[in-house]
């Protein structure tokens, strides 16, 4: 196998892994949005998308959604802001149940280690044979 063919196989493998990661990530993000009840109009859920790109010889992945969704992730989402506990206010007791809904950060950064592991250790001999077949079909068909 020459160097160009080896590079093409590695590039195709990375592109496929990025595509799988994008699909899994969008599924995990939409599940998290639904599970944490962050749906108001449904537009955040509908805006979740991913795309692959090449920058020079380097493949990449973009995950996109409406930017207010990231603000919800960073600041926490409060449905009812008028809840008042006067006893706590009178005695100056702080509310310790401030819960943040990490729908994006937990899924995005938690999945990166899996992606890195699959890219580093997933290129087996069987996978190389499968990818060679795909590249040969691409060359044969056009």
C-alpha cells in the first residue's frame, strides 16, 4: 500500500468517525433537551444539526443550534422565577438547590473522549479492508 492510499484510508476513517460522533451527539443533545424539559417552542430542538467540513487536509465537525440554548446551558434554566420562600428570606437562609441543566456541556465534552479513543484505536485490519473497498468503488464509479 502506498503512502497516498494509506492517507486516503485514514482520512476516510476519520470522516466516518466524525459523522458517527455528530449523529450520536445530536441524538444525545435532543434527548437531554427533552429530558430536562427545556422545550418552550420546540425551536431549539429543531435547530440541532451537525455538518462535516474539510479545512485544507484536516477534517472537522460542526454542531449547530440556536445560541440561546448555550446560554440556557451555562446559566441554568428556571421556568418559574417568582417562587418565594419568605421564611428563608426572613432568616437569611440561602437556597442550596440551585440546579443547572447541563444539556450541552455534559454531552459534548463527555463524548469527546469516546471519539478520541475510536479514532486512535479503531482502525483495525478489517476496517482497513472495508475502507479500501469503499475507495476502490469510488475510483471505479467516478
